[in-house]
C-alpha cells in the first residue's frame, strides 16, 4: 500500500503526526494540508509536516487518494460536505474523532452517495499539548486505533484503512460506533471529567496555593489530562453525552461505596475496595511508555 | 552535619531510599536496619541499603544519633515505644508517615519525655511499587518534604531535621499537622480514593476487558496511583478520615456542577468548568519528571 496524495484537513497534533508517520513508513508521495487558520497550515509547511499548504479544502482533496479529517467534532460535518464536493471517486476518507456514533450520523448526512468511502477512525493517542509543533512520527506507535465502519462502508476501503493505521505504527481493532463510545466514555471521557472536577474542587478552596504547592508526582500524573484543550473536550462531552452520563452514574456509585465505608470506618470494606482496584490496575498491561 | 549512625526502622521503599540518599550525600557513617520481616532486612543488607541488619529495634537504635521510622501508620506507636526504651538521649527521631495529626498524638503517648526529640516528616515522593528493591538514592530529589514539629520539639532537632531532608535532595517546608493533613487530603488522599473508585466502576461492568483493552496513556497516568498498596492506603484513609471526607464533599460538589451542565447540554457552563481546570493545571509548575 502506498498513497499518491494525502489530503490533511486540520493540521494539528493528530493530523500532523499521522502525516509524519505515513512519511516515516514511506507510504505516501505527497501531503497537501489545509487548516482554517492560515498560520497553522504555514507552520505545518515550515515544519515539513505537509509538502504543500492548500488554500481550500477543495484544493487539498483534488486528486487525493487518502483524506484525513482531523478537525474538532463540531466542525466535522461542514468539512465532510466540502470534501464530498471535491474528492476523487475512489478516495478513502477517515476522521480521527474521539466519539463515533454522532460522527457517523454527520458523515452520512454530509457525504451522501460517497458515504461508502468513509471509515471512521479513532487513534487512541495524544498529549495534553496541541498544535502541529508537537506532532511526532511516533505518536501512534504501540497505541490502539479503533475503526468503526458501517455496513455501508466499502470492504476495500476498510482494508485500506487497516493498512494505513498499521503503517503509522498502531494496533488496529474494529467495533461498532456504540461499543466504541461506551468503552471510551469509561476509559477516557469520564476520567477527563473527573480530573477537571478534582482540580476545580481544589481551585475553589482558600488554601489552593498551599495545596497545589504540596502536590507530588501522584497528583501530577492523576491530573495530567486536566490540562487538555477546553474546545476539544466540550465537543467530546456533548457528542457522547449519554454514555458519559451513564459512566458518571456508575462512578458515583463506586464513590458512594467508599464514602459509606469511610464514614463507618469499616476497615475490611475499605481494604476490599482498594484491593479490587489495585489488583486490576496491576494486572492491566499498560501501554508501553513513550521513549 | 554528619550522622554517626542511622537506625532505619522499616527497610522499605521510603526508608531504603532515605538511607541511600544520606549515603550519597556522605552524611552518615553507618546504617543499621531493622524490619519486622527478616527477609526484608536481609534483602536491604544484600542490596547495601543498610550496613547491618539488626535483630531488634533496641539493637538498631543503640548509639544511633538519627532514627528514621518508616513503618505503616498503624505500627508507628508500638515502634516509637520500643525506640524510646533503647535510644540515646540526644538522638533525632523522625517518621515518614503520610498523615501527621494522628502520628503526633501517637508519638506523644509513645515517646513521653523523649517527645521533644521527635520531628514528624513527610517526604512527598514515592512510586506505586513498594519494597526495598525499588529504593533509589534520587527518590527525594526536587520533591517536597514537610516537617510538622510541635511546640515541644527541640529547636535544634528541627534544624537538624531540615538539614537531613535537604541533604537527601528534597525541598523542606514546615507547617502544622492540621495544615498538612488538609492539604494532603486534597492533593493526595482524595485523588487516590477517586482513582480506586474509577477503576472499581469499570471493574463492575460486563465489558470490563474490552474497556480496559482500549485504555490509552491518559487513563494509564490518571489511574497509576490506583495500583498503590492496599494496607498503606487503608491506614492513610483511616488516620485522616475527617479531612478525606471533607475533601470528598467538595469534589462531589464539583462533579455535580459538571453533571447538571451536561444534563442540560449547557455548552457555556461546561466549557467554563473545563477552562478553569485546564488553566490551573497548565499554570501549576509540576514536579520535574524523574530521569
């Protein structure tokens, strides 16, 4: 597999890293990039993430056999409409959004008769920093990428999508949009909400400066995701609202178990709750640390 | 400052790292170590963390001018009683416990007329792994150590404690036991409780294996502290129960703010909540990562 032209719509951390990783794999001849912000696309060009800064989506997707849309969830539908108007008949189109049910519906509306070219993708990789200047070719190495094709997706396109995400270093799995959104609400969206809330609970206290000055490496790691970009996470929370609220209800139940054991100083119950978590966490094979 | 003999009571991660760091600073001549488990103290000896494995607390503290008690909070009082019986009149005695109000009361009861030799210490450093085999001389580098002396503590002992914790690489600050316990409940104890509960909420779901298989680096870091040792955290939660429950109430309020904004899909409110957390987290100068 080798692509002639990648059209990168949205030259940020994820899109830029995909372009760099595809180049590293020697799997693309030319990368044309478009970002709504002229500054972003020129930065991507000067960093050699893209080979050409396109002035419009239409110009970027012209003759592209691969289109990657790496824009916020709420900008997706408008982007896909423009892509549909300019794309070649045979191009593979993918997004990288963090929620999949709503994006699938948007794509269906926007891409119409070209919807069979669309394979929704979610590379589970990222950093709390955004912007193309943080893009790196190894961002996806050893990380999962989930594809959520519909029954209308062209099987050849699905296979090509698997090859592309494998080429950039990730481990690919396929599931339904709903399975994806449930699991990601549990393992990503709710943890972000919790981290934001935990920082806010400290921020509201008189002694916040003293408290924060005493935070150690445990808090640093626990709250790392609280530095994530507000616009991105607003989109994710709204587009996966139902599943996030479902997971929040389960979490509140787990917190209530702790609280009642703590109030009654029930050592056995508290220790059991800690052990359950500790065992699972220790037996969970973690993503290898980035070198 | 140079100590003739350090008596290390409890040869684990923290105690072992303190001994190694004090040796690195060339600030101690001889280290005698005691652990209730013969295996632990022999491992500490074979790893050259201690120079001599003592058969009892009495033997370890004999002629020691520095005693470090690095045992679980609930074993502290009995240890301090034995130390009092065997210690030289002029030794500095410190603990490394994660809560300070309860330890201060225990020490007062246990050490009686020697209570003026006791300076409670809490080095805010650690790993999710425990045991002397994980001890390292640089564990405290660039990390905070908090001392919570009482008005009965000998000023010379306080000064010596500051010098010792500075020598092992940490930044020392002094506050009251209550200030310490409030701040640590916010920045350490509650985050642990939250991480345990978040993992438990996932563990209780049918799809737990699928969910965990999709966890990325964000979840890995967020939940790292959930692998912490159950016995240690049971002790901490019980010995700082009031402050942990206070902080939990504040956190539940912050979660409720998110939940109501999510239910009403109030974009402005959600974005504001995320921004508050994100700004604080970005402006918080983090502990430098361990090399």
